[in-house]
């Protein structure tokens, strides 16, 4: 959903967004994902919490002058991110991860992480097959790994946030075997239903 910030108070750490659907949505500063504080008049992209009706995951809207804008526009053609997440398929979850390319804030539910990981795995297998057919060693595979490294790391950090853990716990994977197993268990853990410092529950 897109909209414009009507007001934001630093004192109460809350604000109001006037959305393009003609409705107004309240939000808290914990849901802001911009590099600077929200300002009246800012154009934003955001999600809507189905239980509270508040705006969540609020980003500064991309403009046509931004080179990332064109990529975002192409992703919008692949997946409609404005529909309810209950209607998301595997590709929709993957696209959501890509559109949150370097977002290490907020929370990600299990579906978001594991569907992203599944599509990433499929793409890597396809890249390996292409390398084998063309005899290009690991060229295409390496390109895919590099392209998806940041969004895959970001969605993993958000998944840890959703379980109530700091993203720094991802580094436990550096411990051979035990660390990897423990990380996988955490990434598969159910959403913590209470609001934490990374935001409201992801579902």
C-alpha cells in the first residue's frame, strides 16, 4: 500500500498515514524503516496489520529517479504485494524478500523465510544446470549467490527477530554442526505472539 505521512510526533513516537485507498492508518516509530525520521509529506510504502488495522513495515517510497525503482516496478509485475498475505504463494513470498533487499529491521514469519529459501535453492539448482550445459564452471551459480546474499541474510535476521532473538545470533552458524543445527531450529520456530523491540508479531 502507498500513502503520505500526515503527521508524526517524536514525543509519542507515533504518526498517521493517509493512504491511496482514502483511509488513514496509525503507526508507531518501531515500524519505520527509513534512513531518517519520518516527516510530514513523505511518500511511503507500507503493509497493514490485519488485526489492529495499523500501518506496519513502512518504507520511503521509491521514485522514478531512483535506479532501484525500475527493478521494483518489474517485481510488481511478477507479484501483487498489495493482496493479503494469506493469499501469497511461493513466488509472492520470494518477491517480498527481494523488495526488502537490505532490510535488517522488523520481523519475518516462517512462511516468508522458508519460501524465500526454497525459491533461492531452486534458482541455485537451475544456475548449476546452466553452468554444466554451457561449461562455464560456477559463473552463473556465483552470480546468483552474490545477488541473493544480502536479501537472504536480511530475511534470516528478520526471522530471528520474529522469534525474539537478535540478528547477531545468525553468527552461531559459524560453530560447526551444532551451531548450524541450532540456527535451523530457531529459523523454524513459531512466531512469538507478543510485540517486541523489532515490532508487532509477523502474523
